[in-house]
């Protein structure tokens, strides 16, 4: 007689050893960790007394939320695994006869957590256990970097983006008037914009520039006349106004007007260009000169040795890497983990960022970019901001200067232009200098000019740091952030799960929370 073991494991008392759950697995540790993080008192607002007792345990829903972001699962896949996966059922403490909460209950709970408790709630809690266990003893030195996160929305070219924005306005007006979008579009002669792609609704020769210009001209003119048409039909509400505002932006961001009044698509990419109708905060950007990205950037601050995430922030892809650094440090400070020194690559070594970090009590150390080999640059001059002097590579020193408007457009607190010293070496000094040819054109007849940056003292401090023996071994430790980022990417941070920047930020916080807990579990299991 054949022996069968199918369904012989009782779900009423799942033995983690019998189902071979690893000692450091997330599912095995979660039942013990969760009560140390949250309690039922944290969820009193989720089930007000007027609603009676809740049918879903909030601790179970919290565990499901962490499992979702730990394993990068869709809502449907999460519910399926909570039904069929013994490890998940053990993590949730579900007996044999009981199923997990419904998907609608889970989504309602997730929205409540984000709004009522704050998107960063579980992220902050995830750092309390390793802090109490003494596993983050290296918080004084941390590292910062970013990685790209693709947006959830569909990326459109200029033709489809304008068409989609026109269609969105028509749909909002139709909803406001209680009519179908198709009937409103037909009445206004805009039916061609209601399909998935304007390119399938028009019959033109795409190799003919005049045909392409005629199409974009029609779109721009239809976009410009829509506000006038609407003003005589309905009173704008917030949704209609938002749709019109987005249409006004995309209708003119990529086009230029020709002398005859028609339009054509402009060359290049406009700064801050919107790229998606369904994800309007997504932008084009660059991770490096050779790596364009579209959507968002995930900025991460973490410890070097223990590899815990202490700060995480989402921005659109067009935001420079250095800008969110003070916000990341503020997040770390709220958890009591603000570093005294932080490491970053050359992108973080901007003058304003160095000064902002210094004002927060953090010394930001970065690598300087490669020097221009085409001649002598400002970096080759010895600059003393305190002494207000500049010494050239040939040994000549200039102390005479004039104050000029800062070239990067920096402003004072009162809105006035920041003025910086401009040092100029005399023609007599530069004429006949053996290095004059490397200093640039017309140096011997006009003299060499060196203009200070508004944050010159901070830039010179970084220059001197890079010249010390300590800099190379210390900056090599920046590579720790690559390992940390790879963990977050594997857990789903390469792709946004939701629409909108605020929801992408929630995803970042939750993914970092799940990662920190897994890191704590791994380190605690390995500790004697």
C-alpha cells in the first residue's frame, strides 16, 4: 500500500522546524518581533468604538504589510501566499480553520496606517530593536547615495502626452456634467483624443515633417481653446482645474512656435518636463552622464558596517543627488542615529550641500571629480578664503579683488544677490609666465581671473581633505552603500508600486522598514 503524507501537517500548530523555516527567516522571527514593535493600543483609532469590534486583528494586518514589502508582492499575490504558504501562515499565527483578512480589509488598513500613523511610522520603529540590542554602534560614520526607481505610470511621447491630457480634461468635464466622455468629446470635436494613442487615430505620413508639425499644431491649438470652452459651460472644481493646469504645462513644454504661427517639436529636453499623464510627478533625469533615468530617485542614508537604513527619501528623477541630503540626516536624527561624518561621491560635494550638512553638525566628506586636463583650472590654484588671497601654480599671489554677482544665482536671506570676490592677476605678472599657455587664451594680455564660490571655504576644505593620506581608505568605504542599495532594489525599489510621489515615498519607507527588520534578524541570529 502506498504511503501518503499529503496534508498531514496541521495548520493549527505549524512547526517551523518541520516546514524547514530557516533560523534567520523573516517569517520565523516575525511572531516574536511584532509584539515588541507594536501593540493593540497603537490601533485604537482603526476600530472606533462606534463601529464595534473589528473582525481583523491589526497585528495580523501589520504582519501582512511587512511581508508584502519584504517579498515585493502584489496585493493579490500576498493574499494567495497567506492562504497557501505555511511559512506565511506561521508568521501570521493563522490556525487551520481561519483564512487571512480580505484584500479590501488589507488595503483599507494600509491606507489608514499611511494617513493616521504616518508613512514613516514602521520605518522608525524598525530601528528601535537594533538600537536596543546594540547592533548599530557605527552610526557616527554613514554613507549616502541614490538609485533610480521607475514610475508606475505610462511614459508618453509629446504627441500622446498632449492628447492624453486633453482626454483627461474632457473626462473631468463629462463627470462634472453627468455625461459620457465620448458625447462631450464628439460635441467639441475632440473624439480623436479619447483613444489610447493619438497616433492610431490620425492618418499622416510620419516621415514628413510638415505632417508631424500639423499634428502637433492641432493638438496645441485644441489645448489652448479648451479653457475658454469650459468657462462657458461649467464652474471649475479642483479636479477640472488640476487637469487644465497639467494640460497647459504639457501643451507647451516640448514645442516651439514657427514664424507662420504653427508649431513643431523643439529639440532637446526641457528642464522639469512631465513625462506621464497617469504619474504626473515623474520626470526625466540622469544618474550619471551616460545613464538617463525616468521616474523617481531613491536617496538612501545608511551605516557602513552594520548596513542599516537610517534615512530614505524619494524625489523626482530630475532632482540633483545632493539636495535631499539634509532631509536624510534629519530622518536619522529623529531616530537618534545622526552621524558625525557622512561619505558621498562627487555629486554630493556641492558648496550649498557641504554648508547645509555642516550647519547640522555633520561633516560631509566627498571625492572630488577628475580635474580638467586641458589646462590649469581653478583647482590648481592655492586659495585661502580666510586670508582673501589666491596663489597661482607659478607662485604669484593676488590679494586685490572686487565683489561681483555670484554666477550660480545664489540669493541672500533678504532676496538680494550674493556677491563674491573676483581676483585678477595683472598683465605684468602673466606676461612671459611659462605657464601662461596652459592658463587659457588671452591670459598674457588680460590676466587670469579667479572667482570665488559662495561656499568657497567648504569647497577648499574638501580639496584639502582629498589631499590627505586618510582620504583614499576612508572614501573607499563608500562602496558599502552599493550593497545596501542592491538589497532594497531586490525588495522592489527599482519599480514604483503606486502612482504619485507621496505613495512612492510610502513604499520606500515600508521597504526600508522590512529590510531593517530582516537585517536585525540576520545579525541577531548570527550573534553568539
